[in-house]
C-alpha cells in the first residue's frame, strides 16, 4: 500500500508533518475510489433521494424507508467484485456478510437478500468456475445465517471474462424506536468492538478494490480477500437484536472497508467528533500483530458500537452469552481521531494516528475526468430463420431458467416469503404492517453496453415493471454502479450515461434512490466491463396475494405497453436476439408516460378478473410467452405487425402480458396510458402456438422446459 504523491502532499500540508506509516495507509484506503468515490461523487447529485417515506437517505450503512407510521424497512447494496474473481467462494460469501452487517448497524433484522451476478461467456470454463464458486459462496453464507435469498439476476457477457461482478442487496426490518445510525452521539461514550477476533485477512481490501485487476491477481491479491464465518455472523445477528432490544447502542457501524480504522473514524466524523482508541485492546486471533494490521485488517463478523459507560458491562454480558469476543477499545472525544499502540514487551505507548476525523473522511479531492460520449449504434439486422431464432433466444444462458442458481438458496427460511425466486419479483410478508413487500433486483449489460443512458433508463423501468406485475407500486431503490477504469474517457462517458439514465427514470417514477454503492476500476487484461447499473427496488402493496406468472386454461391474453408496435418502429438494440446473431440496432424507445403505466399495471394486476401477469423484457415476447406456458395450460397467439422477428425479440421494457376475464376493463384502464393488443387465448393442452403470418412456431411446455434448462444441464 502506498499513498499517491499528490495525496501525500495534501496530507502533509494539513498535518504540517509527514504522516506516520499507519496514517499513510489509513489515508490511502479511505481516500481510495472504493471509499471516497473520487470519480463518481461529482455525478451522484443527479439522484433524487428524498421522499415522504424516506427516513434515512444516502450516507449511512443502509437507507431507511417507512412502510407505515410504525414499521420501517432498511435497504442496502454493495459489490464484492474483485474479491470474487480472486476467490469466488469467500469473495461472494463475505459480500453477503458485509451487507447483512450494514443492516444490523441500523438496528434492523435482515429479512431478505437479492444477488445480481455477471460473468463472462457461459461456455468458457473459467467463467463457469467463477459462477459455481460465487453461487456456492452466496448460498453457503445466506443459508447458514438464516436469511432467505429471494431475488436477483444472472447475466453472461464476454466483457466480464476478466472481471466478474457480484452485487448483493439486503432488506431489513425495524421500527422508529429501534432505529440506530452510524453517527456518534456523545463524547465520553465508550467504543466497544463485538464479534470475531481480528486477524491479518483482508489487509488493504479497500485499495485493492480501487485498481484494475492484474493478470496475476488470483495469486498475488489473495491476502486482500476476507474469509467469512457465517456461524459467527448468525450469533452476531442475534446478539445485535438483543442489544437493540435493550436500548444499549447509541450508534453502530460494521467493520467493512478499511476495517476498524474505517468504521470508527467514520462514526465520529459524521458528528464532527474525535476518538481515542488503544489498538492493543482489540481482541486478536494472531500473535504479534502490529498497529497497522490491527487498524486496517478487514476480518469479518465484527461491529463497532458506541455505548454509554454504564451499559458497557451489560454489552459484555450479551456478547459472552452469544460466544462473541468483546473489547472496550476506546472512547468518543471532542478532539482528533487518535490511535495509540503499546508494545506488549516494552509497554511503551506510541501514537500511530492523530488526525482530524472529518479531514480523514471527507478530505479526498475529487477527480476531474474527461468524458467521451459513446457512438450511436448502426442498424445491422440479421436474417435468421424465425424458428431457429426462437430456439436460440429461449435457450440462451441469459434468458434460460436460473433454477440451478436459486434452488441452492434457502428462500423460505424466516417464513415471510410469499413469492420466491423465479417470478418477476419476490414478495415478502411484512405482517407487522399487513403489507406485501415486493423486491426486484438486476441489470441488463446488453442494454447498457449498446446504449448506456437509454439502457440504464430501461433497467429502472424494468425493475418497476417487475414490481407492478405483482400488484405493488415502487417505493424506493438502491443502486450499485459498476464501471471500468474511469481515467479512460470512453469508459467514463459510458459510466456517466448510466448514472444520468438511472437517475432520470427513477425520478420520473417518483422512486427515490436512497443509497447505493460505486465500483470502478473493473478492468483487467481482457478490457473494461460494460457500464453496469444494478438496481434493487422495493415496492409495497396491501396484503400478500399476487397474480401468478403462469397462465391458466381459457380467457384472453393481452399485451400492454408495446410502443414499438403502436408506432410501427420496432427496435432491436440490446436484445438477446442480436447478441445471438451478431447484429446491431438502435435501442427501443420507452413509453411516453412510464409512471402512469406502472401505476395502472399495478392496479390491474390486483383486480379479481386478472388471472396472470408477466413482464416482457429480456428475450422479448418470445421468452415471456414461453415462460407462461405450463403442462396444464398453453397459449395460441397471433403476432401483429409486419416484422415478426422484431415483434417477438425486441426488448423494450414497460410491457406486460395480462391474462384476464375482463379484456375490455383492461383496455379502459390503459386508455390514454399505453397501447393494448389482443394476442390470443389460453388453452388446456400445454402447447405454445405462435402464428407469425407466413410462419408458425409450435412447441409444448416439456420441450420449452428442456430447451430452457441450459444451465442445469451443464452444471447439475
């Protein structure tokens, strides 16, 4: 680890002396891109993070949103991209552990996880190795701690070959009385470290996450990857619940990036306070650790609590009850952030850090980077046989069944899961508020690679459509913004596009973006990743009942929201169809009034006459129709328009298939909001028949299931 020359000059000027070795390392980590957002913070003001229900917005460990006057949810997301390349199992597992502890630090109990995963081409052996390891790490950690993984996405794209992405979101549950924040409250309060002992794992993790992956990263950067212990995390979850129940915590922060130094300095900096920490008091699992190692190790399953002096003993008792380590490491002060260290042999105490906490946390200068707008894609459409295209698109790993992934996750633990993975959105039963909480999470690298701004707008609309298809309306969102090396103008231009596009659509949908994470320098010898915005969005509805995704026999099937058909301007840009056949095109135009469309779709989905609803997006109408067919119920549909391939395979979001007993009522509801097209009817024979003018596609549920089992066949 080394502090950049320009940063060192700034630190020397502020301190009026050379920094100590520990100070230099602390600045290097906390001023890294991963912690300080030096390249992205100037762009993030585009997001609207305020709303009537927003209790705590960006800047804390997790956001807090009110479901009603008494019940709050927390929402957070983070990336563990570089660690998951170096060590897929531990990298992904500790990503889960970290976002769960972010939830704990707000005084909340974790109730749901969502993971969005991005890898190189599925037929590449190294990509499959990473994929299997990441899924195993997520499932192991989540299953062991008893938090259900209920939503997410998996995408494969050649540009993730040297740098996969692992983005994990967590939803928690709390109340106004139980709410805790990361802002220190009072000088004289004690700082108490609870959880696993500190070792040497994860040293320099924050700085490691802020640089391109080198060719030898899998071996050379292994010490920067943390090692998780889910059983200790489960104990920490329950201990934290007890501490909050007894009102023993004044503020809290989990130990993630930059370890103890990051957590403790950020707590006091938020309140313009300081701290005095005696580093040798930290309970350690390895001998002869020096001050820098204790300060910056990113050992997992640790929390830093601010505790009133009279409550310290009770905190210690609870920690011991749950077999967790507990150390009183210092106290909150009105001065600088000071860390001292006493050598065990000599007993001499040395001051290793003495800096202003606010300067440490907020003093990093922002980067002024050049931005180059991406070129407009040209139209180069393939000429593939319709039946061949249908088979290729529905069996692509990107659109195929993800059952191999989510069947490894315990998605029912906690007995709140009303709708689990494999549907448009998950539904969690929040009985305390008698509401269903919808959760959708994901991105679309084909979209944002083809058109960063328009693709990011589409990602936001797609997640909102998923939620509306379950009869819920969007409430709030958090984002994970992944990009390559921002020092490259074309890469930074694409990143700027996804920020602006996501912010614009979320504001249009009146959905505040209440928190998030930025991960840059996702470059490797294989090149930069596509600009990748992952959005985790929650919505709410009365009760927990939702329309199914699959059709039942009889009644009409309608397609709503297809702007391309209505305007006779079907665009295939960003589609899986073009990816399969090496074509290009402009990105589809989105609905004129997406907010009204989402509101109307949610209302129609909740009507008694609505029998099934499914959003239309990845893989287009072809995949959506295939997913709705079951062994007991089929579909006979006619494709409108003069371009059957375009109609079947374009991926404009904001569309939905609705099976209904009251088609005229649906038309009336969407009148003036979005076009409605009658496609056909449901049958009782389990067959899918698509009349595309001169050509007809005929198949059945069993054949569709077999073709869509691409991942299962390869990895089962």
